[in-house]
C-alpha cells in the first residue's frame, strides 16, 4: 500500500469519526394491519427505544377508526418505553370542535407532541379545504402548549403553485407555533441544503429536520416518489437494477445510501434526523449507530 493511499484511508476514517457527537433522532411508524405486522412494530419499537429518540411518531389514515388505533399505539409507546410519542393529526376530515376534543384527549393522556398535517384531499374533490396545516397548528396551540412538528418539502409539495408559495406556506405553519419542520424523504442532499438556506433567508427559524428513508423496496419507492414529487436520481435506478428478487442486497444498498446521506448532512451541521422506519428497526438502528447514537 502506498503512502498516499494510506493517507487517503486515514482521512476517510477521520471523517467517519467526526460525524459522531451530540445528535437527536426520531422515528416514524404506522399502525399495523395484521397480527404479524403488529409483532414487527412492537419488536422495532423495543429495539429503537434504547437509543433515546426525541420522539416516536405514528401515522394514521383518514377516519376515526384509524385515529383510534394511532391513539392506542402512541399511548402504549409512551407508557412502556418512556419515549415521547407524537401522533399524526390531520384536519381534512374533522371539524374544529372535533379537533379540539382530540387535542384535549391527547393532552389528558399525557401526549405532549403532535405532527400536524393538512392530510390528503379525497380523490375527485376539487373543493377548497376549510382548514390547512397552519390553521391546525394555531388551533392546537390555542388548546395546549403542544410540541408540534409540521411537514416540509425540499423538492416542493406536488400541489404547490411554486417553490416560493410552498416556502410561504411553511412560514405560516412556523409563525402559527410549529416547533420544527420534518422534510419529505429525499435523495439529493443538495436539494435539502439549498432548501435549508432558503428557509433561513425567509425567516424560518426552526430546525429543518431531514426525513431519511432507507430504500429496501425500489418498486414501492418509485410509486411513493411519483406521488410526492421526489426526484429519484439515475444512479439509484442503476444501483437497484436487477435486484427485484434479492432482498439481502437491497437492504445493504439501503443502509449504505442512507449512511452516506447522513454523513454528509452531519458534516453540514445537521444534528436532528427523522427516520421513516416502515416499522422495521434494523436499518435505522445501524444508521443511528453510525451517527453516534448509542443505547443509554
């Protein structure tokens, strides 16, 4: 091995060591639909809880039944692990009075964190919604002093008229009382960094937390990306080509790509990371270990 090659390896190792330190992580889960998925969820929660995440969030679809399942999961997470739990709450399918009741119920059950979202519009419904996420944040803050996360879109929300209009909407949510913004998943780190700079210029002074999605199912990812206006780089298509029947290699790729992203982001000063776990712990745990997160 040449001297210069050894120097290069040494600098790479130093850069890996430099990324560890004082970081915050959070994890997102969704309500399971089968008994097997239920077992996977709770196994993942128990695996990730010792990393002392800032919070664990739980999604839900439209309708009261789904919300009830989310409520039970967040209560159980908080009661059994001591980790703050944050239910997703949308305003597209509930009246203001219903939302106030939900907010009171969460608060009375010890839930202090909420991810506030507008929610997906019903298909074929062109009517303008009565409420948007900024209105929901304002309503929640008027009820109780919740810690509120909202959504942000480095590559622009698919329904936004322009990038500037999308940024103005995010500022409304922050001005209404949001404590942080969590981004849609992305794979172009430059998109996130440019977006963070634009937020700062616009006077958005909360943490813009990158949402990290380890990609184990590329076919599913392409479907998600088409719906959410997320660019999937050509190099990812090349890397996953021919791996439809090779889950093991896809998992290795998913971890490698996500680790590369968080290394760059950490060196750019990012200290908070939100992981879309898809209810599976192993990849998120490995990435957090790389970041320096360790069981308490």
